[in-house]
């Protein structure tokens, strides 16, 4: 874990003043760190029968795909509006200014699925809560939530359902 931590780059004042952006491109470009991430992310779910990993656009696509591959599960994207080609369902969530929307294909998840929803960073939790609501509406057997990084000071977990197992590899 210390090795992964050493590869995370803090970018000050990005995308706006006062934000310290946790840049994971410096982790993903390092072969050893990428390998460790895949292994460490997947350990928690090895015996859980996971059938689908949902990755949130766009940085969640990277860890989510690796996690799906490690678990022998399928990968499902949760995307920004207008990107998915077939019939979609959508959820709105509050951003710092205004609202944002996230979409998934209506047939992406079924009642037999056991799902992990993955994103790179948990900040306020708004994005993940919207993705959770979409997945939940498709009625899977079980939902887990997963992040590489959790920014604990922002208390994002408080915005996520209390009865859902939330796992993050690294907490700041
Ligand atoms: P949230 O506030 O939890 O809805 O976060 C919104 C999105 O922005 C998530 O997908 C995160 O990946 C990203 N994000 C928010 N804050 C940061 C940060 N400090 N560093 C990197 N990514 C962030």
C-alpha cells in the first residue's frame, strides 16, 4: 500500500482553487502499482460471487475494468448523459454548482447479479449515491461499493446507504 501511496500525485488548485486533486494517472502508468491495485482491490470480493462491476465515468472505468477482470466478472459503464447508445435510465445529483446526470443502460443489471460499483475517489459521495440508486433500481441481489481513495474529511460515507459495505483501499 505504501508503494501505491508513493505513486499518487497531489495536484494543488485543480480543477479549481482550493482543491487538492488526487491524480491516479501516476499510479496507473506504473506497472508494479497497477498490478498491486488489481490484486488489492479484488481481495475483499474474492468469495462474494460478484457477477458485474460498474465503473463510473471516466476514471472509474480504469480500476473498474481491472477489478472485473480480476474477479472474472463483467464490466458495466455508468456514463455522462448522451454517451450510451441504447435505452437508458438516469439519476440526477447535486454538484458544487447545479446538478449533474449519470446514465446506465436499462438492461445492464439483472435480478441475479451481485454488483460492485467502483469509482477512483470518494469525495462528497454524490456521484456514487446516484450510481447506487441506478443500480438498486435494477434490482440486483446485492450491491457493494468500492473506491481506491477515500477523502475522509469530506464525510462522503454519510451520503451512502448505511447498510451497504463500502471499501476503500486508501483513506486520507
Ligand atoms: P463526489 O464529490 O464524491 O461526488 O466526487 C465527484 C467525482 O469527482 C468523483 O468521481 C471523484 O473521482 C472526483 N473527485 C472529487 N474530488 C476529487 C479529488 N480531490 N481528487 C480526485 N478526484 C476527485
